[in-house]
C-alpha cells in the first residue's frame, strides 16, 4: 500500500472511530429511558470512561501538530486494526441492545450477555477501543499516540473493567461462572475471574 498523506489518514481514523461513536448515540436513542436495577458506585472518571477515553486520541493527534515521529511501514496494518477494533466495539454495543449504557449501571430487565462477542471475551467493547487506539497510533505513525495508549488508555481501561466487574457480580449471580470460562479482555487467554 502506498503511503497515505497525514491529513487523509487523520480523516480515515476519525471516520472509522465514528462507527463506535455513532453506535453509542444510536443505542442511547433506542434504549430510551429505563429504570436502573443496579447503580454503580464508582468515581465519575470511571463512569464516563466511554466519553473520556477519547481525550488522549484528540490530544495526541488533533490538538497538537505532531511531526512524523518515525517512519513505520505499518500504516495499512494500523488502519486495519483501527477498523477491526471499531467494528468489534460497535458489534459489542449493538449486541447489548437496550442493555447498553455508557455508565456502569445495569438496567431493569438486563440479562447477562454471554454470546456473540461476549463469548470471546467478557469486555469486548473495551478490547475494541484499545485495538482502535493501537491501530490509530500505527496508522498515524505517532509515537505520541502510542505513548498515550500505553500510559493512559490501557491503564484507564483496566480500571474501568475492574469497576464494571464489581457491578456485574452484584447484578448477576451467574457472573462468576461466566468469568471462569471466558477471558476478561484477551481472546484465547486463560479465563481468570
């Protein structure tokens, strides 16, 4: 694949990210107002992860004009990873349907989802988000975004996952059995509750 100019690549990464962002907005409309079965008692930084996790991407790629850090031959791989991550996260959101929400709350009538992407990992949306960030960093050839992903997005995602698991254990008796057989975030890894 010939090298794509920086502006075109930035637009492509933003458009690919919109698969997730538009899914979030559409599902909020589809879900409508629903009562809560369990409200999370987590810091606001964790509750609003799905909004705040994008700040490093914006900061590292759009706010500052970062020079091309290192010439990697990974643009096509990065673009493919970003697209795969975005589609996987969107699939995860749509699989939850009316049960999807950006906070950690569990809604009335919500059932534990264990099929589709949730049969591969317990937190497929977060796997998609991290994969998207890694892909975007490679596609944009940005050491700044690689650093932001490693130092901010990955630990932030791990914090969100830990908090979400507490809520899911409280809401669903069968969650521990699901956790025993399904890896947390890395497909094909041994499941650990």
